[in-house]
C-alpha cells in the first residue's frame, strides 16, 4: 500500500473513531431528525388529503409545512425543535456520506450513492435554515424558489441541457424510490429483531406506500424540469407543491391526489418508525 493510501486510511480511521466518540449525541440528533422529517411530511400529506376531499387544505411543500407549524400554538417552540431535528438529520446524512456507515464502498456506484446522501444533507440544512428564518420573522420562500434556481441555471452556458440533466436525475431518484417500494430493501436498515411481527409488518406497509408516493412525486418534478428545459421556460419548473397540483389537475385528479397524499402520510409514519428502529452508527 502506498504512503498516500496509508495516510488516507489513517485519516478515515481517525474520523470513524471521532464519530464513535461523538455518537452519544450524533445518534439522538439523527433520530430526532427522522422524527422531524415525519412531522413535516405528515403535515404535507394531511393538507393534501383535505384538498383532495374538498375539506379545505392545500397542496403545499415542506416549507409550507414549516409555516403551518409556525402558525400553531407554541409554534416557535415547536418550529425550533423541528429545526434542530432537521439539522440532526442533515448531520446524519453527512456522516453516512463521508464515513460510509452503510458500507456502500468507494467504487463508482458507492460514490454516487454517498454523494446523494451529502446532497440530501445540504437540502435539509436549507430546510432547517428556512425554519430559522420563519422563527425570526423573515418568512419562507415556499413558492417560486424552484423557478428561481431553474432560471439561474438556464442563464448559464448550456443551461437548458443542465436543467434537463437535473430533471433526468430527479426522475432517476423517483424510479429508485419506486424500486425501494417494490423490493422493500429499506427493511435492511431497521432493527427488525426488536420489533414485533405486527410492528414489522406495518413498518413494511408504510414504507412501501411512502416510497411509492415519493417516487411518483419525484418523477413528476423531474418531468416538469425537462418540460421547462425543452420550452426554455423556468416558470414550468415545480417542486413538491407543484407536483401535487399537477396530479390534482388531471382527470380523476382528486382521487390521484388523495392516493399520493395518503402515501406521503404513510411515509411520515415510516419516518417515525426509523426514528425508533433505524440502524445508526453503533447500533
């Protein structure tokens, strides 16, 4: 083994040792993060169900869910807890990415997977920042942010191609979510031995429904990005709220929206299961 490889391996071992020493606070933060993610998705799903059945509600995204938390009694306190949880979730994803806690390896496939973990970490740090801004009264940017960054990307050389590639990547992520729903490989990350048969069964059901719903949503978001690239129109780009609105505008839209919304609620339940039973650093 070369000196460079030895140095890299030593650095990795030191990082793992430091992480084990810090695990008494990293792991609880990560579990709080899964719970916070569940709360956010539950709000998005419940509001979408209400919109589907005509009982009020709305099609919103994760930032819109944060606004709902802010508006609740003791909203700032609750939002502060959620913000801490979202930071914890981002931190856990960074640990996954850089220390390879899931043993994805260093080949091309493993590096792409770990890069995905890091990207998710960045996304949830941004969501935590939105929560902090709401607490400070700065307001969130639930609407229009997708169009803003799409327009900036389109303004770059080969911008339309870049937006189209991002759209394809999002569709790929959606297909992977659908694969997770079909294969139920997410069970590998749960402490099934600590769960009763009924708990394991319901965890699997909620996971399948949740990943399927997310897969559909991501595929729609990716398709809208590709449409924006093809038409050179950044306003066609949409996020989670736009994907739900797209479903609602289709034939049998309320039924489609309601089905996906129930799936998002199922995903929220699965997040709460992960908060309790997810295999983390040393467990």
